[in-house]
């Protein structure tokens, strides 16, 4: 390495936001034709580092060199021109424009001063094909595409800019397993074409599969760089959290007796062509997981319970009594006491510009008010309890919730619902894009709530979570329950084989399918 | 293969406005004593283009997720100015027209600069600038009066080849010279992108500020073209406060009728033109059916509500309630 000028180097980078130190004397060396994994908890400075590289924020101190020459970027456009392209965690697509419009948006092909639509179409089709997403029509509007397709468009858009350094910030978090493997092939091909790739992910297995080199960030600094594969998962996590990594999952209690009456029960739930005859039960004190590939109806099932879907077939029973849940406000009412922690906290969980206090009390306002007037003292007591219980890190209750880190925003969403002391808690992939430390806290909280008598239905795309947290797991495939795994049956192998609807040779006779 | 379906989905608002206008105009002409004659079309066109220009102007700003409440006042100000300047020899008249258009452009540019660089809310900024523009108009014409080059005025309000209304030809020319290039330029796309998702546009390195600035500035220019035509029809300038406000509000109605989303990022000035023409036809319909003109505001309101509801019908088919809010 010594003597060779690296493709890109940053040294001594510092950045403060007000009093908060996001980066402190951080550095990074990027070489061509390699994939560089970046690891760290949320708030470790990864995102800020990337934003500095991509020209979104200007550093307070430090220097960057590209091909040995010092560079500064005044805007994302300037960084793009230098060949640094970033796929951001928050999608950067314009919803009302078409896929093709979006792919060429930074530098559309022009003819006589106007945008050349034919050339634009051609570029878009090439880029989509390169990203392995030829199934997306270039004229489709981005807002009509599901999240996973949008992410593919985002990747195609980045490729269309012919980058030298491509940064992927949690770029696979919304992708289906099939897309992830496609994207991995694309990334490996790009590496062989000489590109430098920075790959930021909370998913350790992805980093292990892809990266040549890894750098770990903690508290705004790069704390270690090592060749991929030279450290064990445990060592890496210890570097990330800076403390002993053990017992990330709380221990499970003895199984809830099967004779206990179910708190939540579904009988033959069907909806449109997305849910087919789903029957399940969740008892008080139980954590029941929903597994399977992404997009097999798990989200719809949770929405069905929460009264969001119209024209639902089948029956929902609460404490053995049939109920008709026609809207989320019915679902949360005292008789039912349901809470849904949504998948997309930014649109379905929080009102970002409003304060932490307001966000926390929204769902519980009816309980905190008398004759329409909010009891401020009661509100404050409850909020203090919640902030303490969930260890929410915030500079104050009256700052916009959008200013919090991702993990703390998610805690606010959960706290908001806990303020109603729900009896049934539905969680839709609550740990997506959240750091290890916060995840661990959430797992413990989930178990604590179950022990206190809540019935929990928990959808996760992360198999480790399902294995570590759940008493039972229902694996969905194409809108139907394919298999139920109980206790020790919940293994990675069983989860994957039933998610792919393969009858694994290890499926224990007589305990499996309930399909 | 199914490209046309995407095109159709994109143009749905425009086609709907076109349909509404055609139906209304057909009812109007078939009930008119004179029927579908060049004369009837010319009168309708001359009445319609004023609002059409102002609605086009409003569209440009609405696309950026803004709103221009000064648009009617720019229209009045340029009318007052034209009643001073668009007179005399052909040379003087030409210079006068250029000056009037330049003032419109300037008014729009001021709006844009305040909203974009001054970071004021478009509603507040344009209420304030609108009052200023009206004030200047009032200084120019404290009382109705003035004159205009009548040769030019008559030429632009008569018919070309005896059949096609000249005002319609000018409208078409303006669409081809201003709207089409704008909507297909990088700046136009930046305006759409800024209206749809400003952060995403910024992150993608889109020239948001220039796009929005161009939209506000061109809006001023289009309003000035409307102001010129008002002068050609009336031969005078008049700072009529109520009329300026009415044009501002009607332009918003026309934009909505034309399928332009007030949330920004979606719609076309062509749709807004048909929206404006349809809106104008309401008054004509009342006339042929012998209604008291007093009914006009009421009917305009009802038609607007019905037209906007058409777009909401799709919501009845939605089975996932979360999609209501998209």
C-alpha cells in the first residue's frame, strides 16, 4: 500500500452540528477495484462521513484528496462530477417524475437545448439493465413503484452517472432477497471493472459476503480498519459498540401454556390477492414472529389487524370475541388496545417537524385530556416515564423529532404507543436501519412487555431476530402461512427453507405445517 | 409496448379538462341562436384567452409547489402600463409591447427572488408583492382611461383567414414558444422536481433554485401577455381591484380543473388552458339558457367542486386505507 497513491483519501475530518460532535478527526482510505465495508452504530458518524464525501455537508476541518490532488465539493453535483456518487439511505428519487426522468436527473441528455427524450429513454434502459432491473418500465412514475423497486431505480440512477467511487448507504434495506443477490452480482462486476465501492450496512452477513476491506466507526472516529474476514463477528461488534458483546437477545421464558386463551386470533383472513386464509393465534405473554421473504403479505396482515384494509374476509377475535375493526382508532380503543409500530417511521410513525413531546402524546391524547383540554401535568409524567423506560436520547422534549437519530426516532414511535399501555402490539420490521445497541434495547423491551402481559406479533426480515426473540414463528409465503415453528425448531435453516417454500429435509415430522 | 398507457396516465388530468371543455362548449354552441359559427368561436376565444394566459402563469408556479397570488395584479399592472405605452407608430408600439412584457418578467422575477432567496412563503410573499403591483397600477391609472394602438388591437382580436380567432393563434404560439421548451428543458424539469420532492431533487444535484426562479419569472411574462390582451379588448387601462383578485382566484380554479396538483410536481399548462376555457364557458352557458348572470358565481363553484370530485372517485376503489393519503 505504501507509496501507491490511493484513489481517495480523507484525513482529519471534523464536523460539528451545534454542540454535537458528528465527526472528530476521522479518516478513510479508498482504493480502486475493491469493496470497502463501513461499520458502526447509528450516530457513529458514518452518515456524516458519507455526506462529506458526497458534497452534501462541508467539513469544519480536514482534507480530501482524489488521485492525490486535494478536492472540495460545494454541492452533491460537484461530487458527482468528480466521480463520487452516493446512494443515500433516504431515497433521493422525485416521486412525480418517471423512472427515466429520475435516472438522468442530474445531467439529462440535451438536444437543441431541450431534453432529448429518446436518448434519455435509452440511457435509462441501459442503466436499469446494468442494475439487473429490466423489469421496471422507464416511463412508470416512481411514486407508483413499491419501495424495493424504487431502491433498484436508485441504484440504476447511480450507475447512469458513471461513478468511480460508488457509495451505498443501507442500499439494500428495502430489497427482497432476490434483488439483494442480483445487486451483489452487479456490485462484484463493478468491482472487477475497477470501481471503488463503499458499502455501509448493519447486516453483518452482507459485509462478510461482499467486502475486501472494512473500517469500523465509533463516536465520530474510525477506530479500526482490517482485511475482511480477519476478525470474528463478535470482535467486530465489540469494536462497534465499544463494550462486551454478549447476550444480545434476552433469555426466553418457559413457553406460554397452549391452553391459555388467545388474546388475538385470526380465522381465515383473506384480502384481495395478497392474503389467503390466514389463521393464527397470539396469547398474552407471547412473542410470535412473522417470517418469510419480504413482501409475502406480512405487512398486509398487520394492517388487516389494525383496521386499515377494506373488504377483509374472515374473522378477527379479541379475547375470544369476534370484533369488527374498521379503523386504526377503533383498533387502539380500550376494548381492543392494539398498537402498530409501522415499517416506515418517517411517514407512518412520526410527524417529523413536530416536537418529541407532541409526537409522544398523539396516540394517547384522549387519555390525557378531559373535555378536550390536555392535562399537561399528566402528560409530562407519562412522557418522563417513557423517555426513562426507553432511554430516549434527546436534547429536549421540545425539539423536532426529525433531529433525533434513527434509533431514537424509532424509540419515540414505540414510546408513543406504549403510552396507551397496549394489550396487543404489532411490530413491522422495527429494527430496520437501527444500530446494534438500540436493537438490543428493543429486544429486551419487547420481552419485558410480553412478560407484563402483552401479546406481541413481530414481523422481521432479519432471521437472527426471529430466532432470538420469538416463542413461535409463522412463516408466510404468497399470503398464506406455510409453516409454524415452535421453540427450538426456530433455526436459520428451517426459516430459510420454509421462506423459500422448500420442504427442507430437516423438517421434523408432525410438528411442522399448519398450512 | 404499453408506452401509451403511461402516456395516458400522465395526461389524464389534461385530457379530462379537455373533455369537460369540449362537452360544455358543444352544449353552448348547439344552444346558441347563431350556432357554431366563426363569430361565436371568436367571441368565446377572446373571452377565454385572458384567463388562459393567467392560468398558464399560475401553472408554472404551482408546479414548483408554490402559489402566485400576485398574478392577477401583474395582469392589471401590465394592462395599465400598456394603456400608456402601446400606442403611436409601429416602432413605438413594438417598443411599448416589449416594455410591457419586460415589466411582467421583472414582476415575476421579483416574486421568485423573494420566495427563493428571501425564503419567504409563496403565499405571503405574493400577497405583499401583489399589493405593491396593484399600487403601481393605481398610480399609473387612478381612473380608467388611456388608449392602445387600435390596428394592433383589432388585428389580434379578429380572425385569421376569416375563420380562426387570432387570439387563439397567439395562445398556441405562446404555448409553443414558452411552455413546450420550458417543460422539456432542464430548468422545467428542475421546477417539477422541486415541486415533487425538493430534498430528493437537491440530493440529485438538480438546479432547484434556477428552475423555480425561471418558473416565477415566466409566470410574470405570461401574466403580462394576458395584460396586453386585456388592453387590446378594452382599448383602455383600469386598475380594477376586484377584477385582479378574481383573475387570481379563477386562475387557481382553472389550474385545478386542468389537473395540475396544488401539491406541486404534476400537471401541464395545456390542462390549465382547457381548465380556463371550461371555466369561462360556464358564464356563456348561463347566457344561452337565459339564467340571470347573478347565478354565475354559484354555478362556477358547483362546476369546480364536481370537476375536482371526478379526480377523487378513484379513492372509492382503494382497499388499503393508507393509500388515501398518498
